[in-house]
C-alpha cells in the first residue's frame, strides 16, 4: 500500500512539469487525493490529505475487524450455550436463533405463517435450544454488535468514495480554473454535480 502511494506521488511530480491538465488532475485525485494535490503543487495539502486517507482506511479496517471478531464470538457462544448446528453463511439460521428460544418454536411459527413451503430446521438433534432467555439475548447482542460494525464499515467506505470524487472534481477545476466550473444542484436522487468544461 505504501509503495503504491509513493509511486502515485512520484508520477504526479513527474507530470507536473508539463503544466497542469484538468484530466490528469482529475484522474490522479480520483486514485489518491494527495497525488492530485502534489500534481497541482499544493504541498501543504498533501500531508493533510494523506492523513485523511490513512485515517479513513484505518476506520474501515477497524470496523471490519471488529465485526468479524464479534461474529466469531456469537458463533462460539451459540455453539457452547445452545448446541447450534448450522452453516455460518446461513444468515436466516442465525437470525432465527436470535429471535426464538429453540428450533421447535421456530418451526411451529414458520409453518403456521408459510405452510408447507416454509423452511424448517432439524429437530433431531435440535439445531439449537437456548437454556434460557438471558443466553438468547446475549447471543443476539453479540450478533447485532457485529452487524452494526459492518454497517459502519460500509458507511466509511462510501465516505472514502465521496472524498475521492469530491477531490477529483476540485482538482480538475483548480487545474483549469479559467475554463472549468463545478456546481452542485438539488436533484431527485439528492444532490447532482455538474462539471462544465473540457479535458
């Protein structure tokens, strides 16, 4: 990762000698905002941009790691307390364990709602059977904690994408400020961005 960052910075420095081009500034900033700053000769902004990049990626990796740890904790807890027998990739199975005290009650409820087309789980031996409500709620809390961390990781990833796009548009405008105009306007999907000019 560090080698890629350094390579992009060297490329941006080499290109800068030719004079700023909106297309090059846009592409470099889209790949790495600091490379766009370096290309435009904005040396002070390079350091701050690298710090932001590292911080955002650290946040993403941190949330993904925490999500994975909590998921493993939930699976281990379910196996030890409820005798859970199922595939880790089966989200419906793990959801059902969080809401029903045992497989018997789940099967009865799903058969009543959906009839013979319902998906049921093995009762011999039971796919799961919580010893009490406290254990079920503890498992659900672990699983919910994993899901929240995964959601936050996705939000950080979207933040990284937005940061790169905004940086690329700003760099294109800065490189060709006489002919480029960037404007934002409300649209049905939220906010639209209009880039006027030419590469």
